C-alpha cells in the first residue's frame, strides 16, 4: 500500500468517526407530514414505552417481574408502538388543521451542527417538542401569587370558578428525548413559547400544568421562573387535566404554575439559552 493511499484511508476513517459539532438549536413549527411522524415517534418513546429496568420489591418475584417486563416490551415493539405512533400522528395532524389561525403553536427543536468539512446544517432528527395553546386560567392579580379555586379544563364536571378565569397561554406538552436532556433544550423551547405568547399573542402571563409527583418537572419550571398558583386558603391551585396514554386518556390532578411575562425578560432569556 502506498503512503498516499494510506493517508487517504486514514482521513476517510477519521471522517467517518467524526461527530458533528453542535452549535445550537433551531426551533420552528413542523413543516411536513414526515416531521409530524417524528413528533409521534418521540412522544410515544418518551411517554408511552414500557419503563426500562422495573424491579420488584420482593426478591421472590424478581424472575416473574422480569418475564412480565419482557412480555410488555415485546408487545410494545410488535403491536403497541406502531399503533400508538399512528394515533398520535393523526391526532396532531388533525389539531394542526383545526387550530390554524388560532392561538396555538407546536414547536420542534433540531440541532444546528458543523460537519467535518466545515459545512453548517440542521439535523433532521427532532430532539425536543413543545405545544402551547389557550386554556381557562385565573387572571393575573397585582399581588402574587395568583389566587383561585379548583378548576376542571376537560369537562368532567368540576366547577370552573377561578377568580376572573380567562383563556391564557398554557404549555400543554414539553418533551425532550431521553438522550438529549440536561442540554438546555427544554429551557430553550419554554423560552420560545414565552416569546411567542408575549411578542406575537400580546399576552402578559403564561401557565403550565404539572403533576405534583413529577418532581423533576416541578423543579425545572421553578428554575424557569414559574410559581404555583394558590387558592384562598393558601393551598396550591389544582385542576384536572387529561393525560393521553397509548390511545386512551384519563384525568389526573395537576398543580397550576404561572409566570408573568416581561418582553425584555423573554427576549433576554431566549438569547441566553
């Protein structure tokens, strides 16, 4: 083998091993049906797939638990995964058509990278998703925190009697791929939603429903500047919110968090992510 040929083989090998350098994120609405399918795939794998590594508290049931876990994973891979992804895909495509021209946005985040030859490009893979619409929430008061009563936004019968409840921007879904977390993607998506709510929709506050047992989500939103609404007794404001799970839905109690939007703060936060 000549030295010249050996040099080119080494260069080719190193180029094949080269991992594109991530320069930032590109956040935008989905632009094709294929991207909606990628949204469905990410949501299904994050929220619907069987939990990996589930263990039994009883030593005698470890083997049985392992078998059950493998059966669930097999069922998910062979049947449930494709059905769930198709259901989510149709649901979001329908919502996009129905909500066109209204205060609703669906955003996807992609990596902006530099290849080994120096070219800049946006990766096709979606690493994060945020969905924001309008829901009835208590109007901001001059004092903090916002006060109201327990409400129900899914029509299951609870009385909607928050103080001066009005449609307000509400984060409905925030999803970051399991292998993409702790990189600032979630904060960037939230910041973009806040920017849209403030700059485009001319709103002064934004809300989000978080399950109380989801401590990571509670901590994340507190770090993003969100605070719990409380009722007249000082208790955290709770409302029932629909949760989709493998083509079915159920209502669960969620804490209602909020943040007052300042145009200057939103712009600065968006540039800092």
